[in-house]
């Protein structure tokens, strides 16, 4: 029997410098796409996949992330007194004990952030969700990955196909045998040149990893950018454990960039019944059509 995926790690310690001055006092993960902050989309995706415990790897000035999933007594009391609909607050409620936090005291990269959560993860397989990468699908990306994990076990990463000229901005897999959405992973390369890339399948911010990755990260040396890279640690595990990629059936928006954030906002607005028509009118007016 495979151990179920009950825990998810959210690396949320970044400074969000690309979005200054908006992120001077507000965590970038709290920036809203329409009316939900980025972190809410990621947590909702994890819960849809059956994950119970959310682990935030935070830094200084990130208390708003914790407050968002806490009870807001004054707000909720006022809304009840005024007979306001409380439905919008439902996704922000996590059961007591289902949110844990740990500090990443020094910004040493994604691999280091994941390693900081080792004491809470323990000896269980766990998920990783990068909130900057907004994944929209039905079912969600993590639910698709959990279904694949129940089939093949081991380690899994979410991938997307991109034009080959774009691969130099991402981690890229060396593919093996394919079976539908599942691809065996033979290797991982971080930000290769387009002509050297082993494929056009890029790693897209969702992972299911076995706890052994923590011991690999323990002795991991700094890699690209002088940081401890999760990609390097995963590459070292390939061959010793099953490793597969799941091609995500859905859409990805890079909300770590300003243009990607605007794209996500427009795309999601155009999918919502309460906004679609009005946003189309606004877009036509702005474009002069």
C-alpha cells in the first residue's frame, strides 16, 4: 500500500521584488487574481486533491498569509449582524492544526525552502505547490498528479509542453517511455540552452516527492544562481526510485511576472459568468475595436 499524500509544502518566503512597491508590506502570494489571493488558489487546489495539512515555509513580514486562513472575528461578527453572505469566507477556513508554518531564515533557494519543512513532513510522501504558478484545470493539477501517484507511486512532477525556444527559462526533463499523460523521467536539466535541451517538457511548479529528498537536500551543494536547487536534488534521485512526469491537462499562468499576472486576471475574468460580458466590453473599448 502506498502512503497517501496528506501534506503539502508551500514555499512562500520570497520577497516579491518584481512587484514592488505593491509587495513592500503585502506578501506577493496575497496579491489577488480577481477576488482570491494567489495563495488561496494553491490551497484550494491542494484540498481538492485530498491534502489535509498545509505547510507554509515563510519569511519575515509574511504574517498576512497566516491571518488569511485564520478566523477574522470582527469581520465575521459584523457580516453576521448585517445578514451578509458568508460564502466568500468559506475557502479561507482551515481546521485547527491543518496549517503549520516554518521559517526560512536565509534565502538559499527552493531546495533549501523545502528542506526547512523536513521536521513537519517527517517520513511521508508530500506535495509541493508553488503559488506563483497558477494552474487552472478541472480537475486541478494536484488532483491529476495524486491520481497518477496512486497508479505508479514514487516521485512525480507536473510538466507542460512549450515551444523549444522558451525552454531556457525552465527546468526541463529528459523523457523516457510515455503512457498517455505519464512520461518516465530519465533526467532533469535546469535552464538549458534551446539547442541543448533534451525535450520541450518543462517542470511547472507542482511536485509529489518521497521523504528521501530531504536527506538528499541535506548534503546538496549550491547550484545555479548560488542557491540550493530542488531540481539538482531530484536529478540525484532518478534511478533509485520511480520518477514520472504528468503532463497537466489545463492552463498555467506565470504570476511571478507582471505580464503573466495580468494574463491570469484577464483569462479568469473571461471565464466567470459574473464578469465575462463586462470585461469583454472593457477590452474592446481599450483596444479600440
